[in-house]
């Protein structure tokens, strides 16, 4: 076989693609769910703005301030401590002493054991007054759960501290439990209570707290923080 015939046969055996010198096919990337998800740009993360914790304020929409039970308890404890301290000092220094004049005779420090109520009222009803004091203390403790008014906390704290102060005397002083006499040592304008009955710190707290509560009630301020306003017709 001639050289020309061998060349022709060899060319026939070679695939046409190799003869044409065509480039090899390029594999296209497969597009699947995972690949599509990777190709897609990540969404921008939403900015989270955290609001600072703040105490809810009273508004006409119905939100109420925080309870004021702590104010009530602190004020009542302060009144009770002051009342007990002044009574202990009075027993120690005034019981067997002459009245002490202060402020040019406006106030006198004297000593009286009172079986009655504040300012010397209701003498002989010691056990009844003790029961009333227990009821007052229980009532204030009950409504303190919903106490959200600072002025009411002040008024009730004064009344509670004063009631506890005089109740302690009725329970622990002579002549016996529920019959104990309250220690009074303050007198106005006269050393023996002729102008104004002799009183003590607890009596002052009870009267001051009671006046505060009456004023708040007249202004239609409730102890739960709400304010009632009357509608005036045009």
C-alpha cells in the first residue's frame, strides 16, 4: 500500500471533531436550589432598636405608675420609730419632773398617761380604741396592694405610723394588754393641757395624715393613681 493510501485511511479513522480541531465542550454550571440560594445576595439584617427600660408614667390611656408601697412602709416606720423614741425619753426625763417651757410658752414638755384617744378624747374606751387601731392598720395594709399615688402614700403612711405608735402603748404599757395608757408629752400654751389637750408624735401624724387624705378625696385623687374630673356641661 502506498504512502498516500495509508494517509487517507488514517484520516478516516480519526473523528471529525479532532480533524476540525474544535475545542472541547465546556460544562455549564448546574443551577439548583442550593446554588441559586448561594448566588442570591443575603438580605440586609433588620436593625433592632432596643428602647431603654423606663418606669411607666400615668396617662389618660390607662397606664398607671408603679406602686408606692415602699414610700408608705418607710414613712410609717419612720413615724413609729420617732414616736417610740420620744416616748422612751419622756418616761425617762419628764415623768417625775416639772414641765419644760419652750419658745416663750408656746410649747411645753410635760408628762401624761392617757387612757383615751388622740388629744385626750374618749377616756375609758382603751380596749375599743385598740380594736379600732388594729382595724385601721389592717385596712391600710389591704389597700396598699393597689397604692400608686405618692400623696396618698404620704397620708396613709402618717396614719399607719401613728396608729402603730399608740397601739404599741395600748398593748405593752400598764395597766395591761389592750388597756395600756398612751404616753403624751406635748402641750400648747399651757403646761397642763388647759388650752389644748396634751398629745404626742403619733397623734400629730394621725391628724396630719387624716387631713392629707381628706384633701386628696376632695380633689378626687384616688389612692390607685387615678384622677376623676367632673364633666361640666356647656
